[in-house]
């Protein structure tokens, strides 16, 4: 009689081979599958008895009526959490039915503290059962079929036994007792002998070949264990097991992960620190974003009526998104286009219609279809795809709002207020920005998130990663948001308010003066030429940049042409886009970054296998060189732009001179084939420490170098800029990052090459004097900051900028650098 084992978790199923722990990957504990959890409750995969529940609550074992022994091990190295984050819902000896809750766990807390959340589901007596079917590489819901087990019909070989039982006591040196990994080691050792071996702990006795039985012993550090052996090679088996138990089996070298400490601050009372996402000043009453759950009925009133309601709501939402995209342009339009692609997705609509056909209401069907997609994206583990979950959540809410008549959050926000929230979706920001927000303060998020980039493009002062301290701010409280110093004053005095108002007035006057002089070429106060360019992604961005006085584009993000589609853009399509941008900038330099996908920006038509660390895998030029057809098509499209030579080529994520040489050779070959005699400038992006420290080698053959401070910062500081747990520390004004920039400029100067900055630091007014002092001669900012950046440079002399930069390099932290920058600004 076969046994169907159902999934104990909602998540993504994969083979054991990919589990980053040899105990599981090599099946030392048994055969089965692994699940990347998307739910926080483990349920029974079959009817049976709870045979083991580890003291730490991270593992549970069951025995079915058919005799199958099943182990569910939540995460890797979770025994070291000592029960933190786990809530057992059953006890040993309890009979359970399929689907009964066994353990609930805090996904966020466990994910941050453990090596991995991946959860092996094992048949620990695999010698007694064959797995004839198993689900792998697929999304799965709790209680959906996972494995089919069939008993093995063979005669077990009888071990020789003269009746003699030998035993020896040993004290455990395992820091956490016998848990999954040590149990596997013990079983592996015993299987090398013919003898029967059992372990005793108090009154509990377990077969040493059974992982479940060993876990059930309930041991801890220092427990006294009696090892018993019987059979022809009992003495050798006993000695091997005792020797193993006397060691820590390497467990002592696995300290529990330390909690992430919040950065120390020395802020005045009532001031709440944060990370600057978009610089500026704002004053106004706080308003909290309240995102209430939209209730929908489960059962529909009829398939025809519910389908009609779904289509009507979808048409309404689609029209509003399209109108917003057309009105906004630029990066806002890009986000809206992504939402249009989602609302037009045939699979999403088809999944909803199938649920309606089964009797669900339009709202319940749409929610279910969206969440199926969310589960699938989260299960991939891909950072960029997971980012799209926010877009799906937003599309879900917009359509449910249309179905139920629920007003959007934007309708409740008054102009001139400072929005306070835990986090924000990009589309929410786009809707809210139309209300006339003064500023934004978020508990979570990072300085390079999509919301931060949009805020910078809008010129909306914003702080992120402010933490739980922001919870004390109530609706209506007057806030002074200083996105230059990096804090919010939540309890301002009358004097504070008056001084802040004066700063706002001065800043407004400077901004108006900057706009008045936007079209003039940019020189420092002592006549040094500093070019101020703009970062763009679309022709709308280019038009805005030109209106702001941009002297060219230091970064065209060409990947916007490649993402969110099923096939790569043709040469003609690319050429049309590049030509439109070049025309919008009227002959000014246009630096096009070559295809920068992979890692956090994958494309469906470029196969990239699963990567343990995508930020260190197939990214940027590595992907382009691996797909020469794509690279050649893009280069031809760029070379066709007229006038020839207006467009320069920039290579992303360079780590070696060979990458530059490979692209340069291809450009030269294509120029010859296309009859182009005008030299085409080819430069490199400095985003890796390798590129920064070999800038002299690169400068000998590159025409220019441009520093991408967003990626360079995360690689120098070893902090993932998309990880909210460390977002507060990802500050490009860290002295280590500044020293990398300074060294790049120094090394490049030995070959007379100019160095620019096209990362987020170029749009930070506190950073510009330091960058100029370090030797940067070109900055490429967000379009809305171009005019102001020119004005900052015009007030500098090169001598004072260099002196200021020298002091910044001696600072001990990014906070110290920002304090120095504020003091420098106050003296001007």
C-alpha cells in the first residue's frame, strides 16, 4: 500500500542536492526533498504519531501507520537558536491527522539568524520505502502531494549475533546535544558495521541507525549516554561510536549568529536618525500611511457576473495606470509600464478566471491568482524577481479597490504633509506624490531602493531605515525633516522651527538661482571645468535633463530596453531609442552603459542558473560577453546613432583588463565592418574594488572611467544594499568608499584619463565638494538635481575642495563625514 506524503509547508520544492549542507545534500539522514518556506506553519504531512519534537522546536518527526518515519527540519543550523522564533503546537506521543499544525515559526527572525530557511523533509527509514514520485522545482501549497512512498518488499539480511551485549558510557561534548547533523554522523558511522547499536539516555533507548530515534533521546551538552552493541563486530562498532560521541563533531566551531546591532547615534533628544534617500529639507505635519486590508467575499454570485466584474475593474485600473504613465514620463512611466504588463498578464487573468469558474468571487479569485505568483517569485530566491512582489501587491490592491469601492491611500493624504510609514511601494509613492507631499520618513527601506531612486528623481526629501523609533510619531505632529543632516526633529521647539524655516527659505532661494543659471556651463569658482551630466533611462528623462541644464548624459541605463519582456529588443528598436535620447540632448555627449543585467536584474530570455550570491555571479559585462550575439547587436545599434561619436560606450561591472579589451576589439571590428572612421570612446564603470585598485591599468586603455557608487559601496562595505537589516550602514560617504574613489582618480590621472561619478553620490549635495576635491571632473546626477549641482560646484574653489576632501578621508565613519560636510556648508 503506497503512502502519499503531502507538503508540510507552503513554498518552493527543490531536490536535496541543492541544500547547502552535506548532511542533507548527501542524504546521510535519509531521502526526500527540500522546501523554501513561504508560510510560517508546519503541518502534518500524513496521519501518524509525533515521535520526536526537538527541544529547540526546530525539528519534528512522525511515524505513519505504514511505518514511514518522516523528519521535518526547519532551516539550517537552527538548533543554535535554542528555541527562539519557534512555537511547538504538539507534543511527543500525540496522534495527528494530515494538515494538523505542528510548529509555528517567525520567518523573519529565523531567516535573519539562521544559515538558511530551507527545510528538508526526509524519509529517515528510506531503506524500508521507495520514493516513486516526488515534486521538485515547483511551487507547492501545504497539504498538496509531495512524495509517494512504496514499502520495499525485501528480506533484511540477518546480522550474526552470539547474544553478547557490550556497552560503554560516554559524556556528550556536543554543544546542542544530538540534533540532525550529529544524528546523521552517528548513523553513517554505524552503517559501516554489522552490529546492532543502540544509544540510551535515561529511560529512552534509540536505534543508532535511526535519525528519528536519536533525536528522540532528548540530549544536551554533558548528557551521559550509554552505547550498547551486539553482534560479531560489536566491539569495533562500540569503539567507533564512543569515539565519535566524545567529540563535538565540529559543532563547537558553529557559534550562533550574533544579532545585528543598530548603529550608535548621538542625536539630540527628540531627533530620530535615518539614512538619506533623497536630500533636502521639509517641514510639515506627520501623516501615517494606513494600509487597511481590503475584505472580499469568498463565494461568488455566479461565474458570468463575477467575470464581468473582474473585467470591468481591470479595465478601469488599466486606464488609470496608462493615464498616469503618459502624464508622468521618465522613471515614473517605467514603473507604470511594468504595472501595465502585470495587469495585462494572461496567466494572471487566466488563473483568476479559473477560480471564478470554480465558484469564487472576482475579488477572492484575483487575490488568489496574485498570491500564487507572489509565492512563485519569492521561492526563486532571486532578489530582482522578489522586488516585483511589491508591484504585484500594488496591482492586487488597485483592482480590489476598484471592485469594492475602497478609496486609495492617496485620497486621504493632505498636501504639505510628511508621510510616515513602515515602507512604501513605488506605485504608492507615485500616487502620493501628486498630493503635494513635503517629505517622506520610512522605518525600513534602503538608500538605493526603487522608492529612494524615485524620490531623488522627484526632488522629494526622504529618509529611510529609521527603525522602530519612528513609531512614536503620531498623526498631526509637526516634523522637521532634515535630509541633509539625516534626521527628523519630532518635538521641535519654537526656536527650532524658526531656524528651520530660515534654512528652507535660503534653500529655496538657492534653488531658484540655480535654475536661473542652469543653461550656463559649469566651472568652479577658480575656473576649473567640471561637467554636470544626468543619469537617464528614457527619452523623457533626457528631455527633462536638457531642460535642467544637463551638459550630457553620464549614464543611459540601457537595460530598461531589455527587462520585462520575453525577447531581447532588435537592433532597430535599440537604435531608435538611443537616437531619440541623443536628439533630445542636442549633440551633447551621451554615455550608454552596455547591457547590465543578471544578479538583481535578470531577463527571462537569458538563462542564468541559480546562484548562491547573485551579486557576485553573472552580472554586467560577464553576461554580455557570455552572449556575444546580444552584445554585438547592442553595439551596432549604438554605432548607428548620428552624429557618429556622440554616443560613448561604457562597460558595467568591470573587474579585469581582459573584459575591456574584449569589448574594445569587438567595437573596432564592427566599426570596420560599418565603415566608421570616427573614433568611438569606450570607458569602464568602476563598481568593484578590483577596478578601483587597478584603475591605472584600466586607464591605460580606456578613454574614461566612471564610478558607480551604489554597487561600489556595497562591495567595499560587504553590505547588500537591498538587505533592510544592513541598509542603515550602506552610506557611500563612508571613508573606505571615499578612499576607493580618491585612489581611482589618482591612478587614472597617471594616464591623463578623466573620472566621473554616475552613482547616487553624484546627487548628494553634501558629497559634491568632496568628490571634486578627490579629483572627479564629471558628475552625473538625477535630472532634477542638475541645476543645483552646478550651483554647488560654482561656489567651490579647487583648493578648498581638496582640503575638505583630505579631512573627509581622515574621518572614522560616514556619520563623521556628513557632520564635516554640514560644517563645511555652514562656513560658505
